[in-house]
C-alpha cells in the first residue's frame, strides 16, 4: 500500500490525531511514530522494520553514522490507534515538528508524514518542480 494525498486535520486538546479514513485500515494494530526531517513520520510495523533494516545496512556500509541508528529507538514511539482511529502524539514529538492545533497529514508512499501546515507549505512549493525534474531525467520509469 502506498500512502498518497494530503489531508488537513487537527489535533485535539490531548494531542490526538484522527487518521484520515483512507489510511485507518492500515493502522488497525500497532504503529510507530518517529522524528523525521521537520515533521513526524507514522509507519506501519512492516515499513518501520524495513526502514530500520535499511538504516542498519547504511551504518554497516559506512554511509551513515552509527549514532543515527542508535538514536532511532529512543526517538520513536509505539502507538495503537483507538476505536475512533486516533493516535496520541506525545508532547516531545509535537514540539519536534512544531505541531499545534492544525496539521497537514501527507502520504509519503511508505509512511505518513505529519507536518505543521506552515512548514509543509514551504516544503511543498519545491516538491512539484523536483518531481517534474526527476521524471524528465527518467526517474521512476
């Protein structure tokens, strides 16, 4: 399953996010929240395990510092959506991504990214051109 699309959502007063309906069925059990580049990533157990394995291999190959792999577990949280499809986002993770009330929930193929809407608007501006350039160069074909 590839996670796609952008959805405007909000956190409740307890810091819970209602997952977009099209994503909920993929998060009926455990899930992982991690700090990510300027946002928070939500992973299925399978995609989290695959990402951790890729990171471990990159450390083994000397492409990434060992500290990055060491930091993954303490900067991640195991969560389980409740019956309403809400996941609790800790204050620590909300602070990392500057999340307040409104959020942008963005599909990122193997994960979901949860962004501060202002930050997302800045990032999104360059994405369309990057994708167009990649396709022109033959990427993904």
